[in-house]
C-alpha cells in the first residue's frame, strides 16, 4: 500500500506522484518514519510502500523512480533472492536496507547490483548520503540529454584578429537573451522559477564572456535568486550560479 498524508487531497496526491520519487519498500515503519513521510531527500520526494519482505515488487512500478530502497531480511533467503531478481529486472538504482547486515551480506548485495546498503531503521542522514550520487548521476544524464539535442554554432576565422571571439560572444548573448524572454513568457507572472533561473545563468555567462562585468553580475544575481527559490542547495545549476557570482564579486 502507499501512505498518503491525510491532509492531502486526491488532487494534490496525483500531482505529487508525477514527480521523480524515491520508492521505499519496507515491512514496517520505525525510527524516523514520521520524518520520512512527505519529506524530500537529496531533492527527491519519498514514497512509502509497506509490504512483507518476501512479496514481489513489480519492476514496472519502480521504472520511473529515481531509486528504490528495498528492505532485506538477512535470515530470510527468499527476501535476498527477491532483491537479486529485482536487480536483474530493472535499471533503477536499488538500495538495500537491513537490520545490522553482516559484511558478507553487504558484499553479496553489492555484487548482485545494489547501489548501496543502509541500516534500518532508516534515517534522513543515511538516505541523504546514499542518494547523493544518484542525484548527481541523474543531473548529469539530464545535462547530457539536453546537450545531445542542442544546436551547435561554429565560428571559423581565417586569420588571427578577425573577430571570431567577439562574434561568438555576441551570438551567445543574443541566444541567452532569447532564452530568457521565452522562459519568462512561459512562466507568466511567477516571481521565481527554475527555467527563468537557468536562462538568467546563461545570460550571465554570455555577458561575462563578452566582458560586461556589471551586466553579468546583475544577471547572475537574478539567476541565484530564481534557482535558490526553487532548487535544492546541492543542485548543480544553483552551485554553478553561486560559483559565478563569487567570481564576479
């Protein structure tokens, strides 16, 4: 079963399910379980499913998840077998969770495809540490996917000093300004948005490359404001914006 916050309406619950979540498959709720409900870890919402440790988990159920945390019982071979079969059936990162797992079991689970093994009862801190690489990997995949479909403009100069760098900088500035206009238009009157923040960051980079420090500083400040209002502190885009702000001073 899935645990739904009683304060949420059916409409709000449907909206939340569209997010990329981390699925928790546990036989019970102990420890920090109350803190886990409705929480976000490494930028991902948590979805709790309470099932026996031997019940099969449909790979399709976790195919769209950022990761899945699956409870293992070290004294129940069928529980371990379930995890091994699930690891063979999905590309979603799997994290095994167990009470005081012996080192031999940890090694066996990692060889079977476990991304990590965390102790039970679950804690926010352990999940943050275990899911941080998953968040980084997902961000890199999204960046690579965007880059693979992006347009490439090349400027070739015949001799030194022909102005290729200046032309490239101006083109980048124009594209960034266009992206900003589109992003702001798509977001309507919303004061803060990740899409606007990304566009402001691109504009800041372009103005910095063009040597316009004042304009770059202003655009970078806008980028930080938008991104900080909508993204987790560990998000790469926000980190990049803050790093550029430090360079610009």
